[in-house]
C-alpha cells in the first residue's frame, strides 16, 4: 500500500515564497478545488491519502515535499532553506512517526525536499538557493552508509532540482536541458520538455502512472508519444505559488 501525505492549501497562500515568479493573485477557492482533485488522483492511483489540516499561518505549507524525504529505511526531516517554512516540519514529522524512524537535517545545513531526486539507489541533491553544501553533506552522511550513491547537482535558473528534472518511468527522466547538466544523468533515458514550456519538467510518477499538470500540453504530447500513461490535472493556482505536482505530496510504501 502506498501512503500519500498531503496538507490543505493555507488560506495565506497568497503570501507564499516566490523566487523566479512574479506575484499574481491566487484564487484560494480554486486552489483548494485543484488540490482536492490532486488528492483524488492520488487515491485513484492506489494511495491511501493522509490529509493534514491547512495551516493558516504557514503560506507554503501545502508543499509538503520540501519538509521530508521518505526512504524505505528512514524519513529525513529537512531544514527548509526559507526561514518562513521551517515551522512546517512539525506536523509532517508527527504524521511520519507511525511509518518510519526519523532523522533530521540540522543547522547550519539547509535542505528542501524539492532538491532531492531519488532514482533507485541513486540520490541527486540540488545545490540551490534553498539547499546548501552542508545540507548535501548531512544527507550524504545519512544515506551513504545505507548503500545510496549521493551526488550534488548545481541548480540555477529554477527553484529546485525537481523543477528541472523528474523521473517518468523506471529508466526515463523528464528534464529541462537549460537548467540541468545532462552528463550527470547520462545512464538514464531522457525526454526534454518542449522549448515553449520551460517549467514542464515536474511530473509525479506513481507506480507506472504519471500525475501531470495540464498546463503543458506540448510536453505532455512528448510523454504520450513515448508510451507513458498520463493523468493530467489542472494545478494552475499552485503553479502561481511556484509549486507543481511533486511538491504537494510525500508518497511512499507503508
Ligand atoms: C516556495 O518557494 O518554497 C514555495 N512557494 C514553492 C515550493 C515548491 N516546492 C517544490 O517544488 N518542491
């Protein structure tokens, strides 16, 4: 059984962190509806969805991916790079206690889960405006003894590593070549985002199905031509908050 931890959209989402996007009005009701649709998709794809309550004082707290990394062996509670996001860890850590032993990233390290891409036993860690070298080193210290290879990846031009590259099948990555050094991923197949859709590399793989934003039809076509099975979803309001589909859940086997 797969578990998916999610958290409701904060009524304060309008005050979210933004790094590469201009602030635009976010329709709260619509964002809540889109988020419910997202939870529904997770459920249809076989996840038991845990729905944490919205946090009125934590604008970015719907983006639970950034506060934990869940592996078979343990869950690692991060220390998010944006100070305003650090209180987000409390409720997610509590929700993870029944499932995993917890480890923690601590000062002076910063690490956002959006910067951590795991492909089998290979873990890639974006060094970004949110994740620092100490964050990489602490994660390496936890995972290397468990047999993972842990590789730093320089991220520029986008918020997180997973804004630039995500996994769409057991051996295939979806990526934006302008934001990522292809060399590091040369052992895997690649599908590039359509040049008109720079933000289209964030896809959420659940088993062999992909939850994918409907905002990127040209890249979607590339994925479908490759034989991949897509579940499109409108997350336009969450995209305005610089989020996408991986960031709204933590999915892991129970
Ligand atoms: C932030 O800047 O932290 C949020 N507004 C967006 C976080 C999105 N997280 C993710 O893609 N993993």
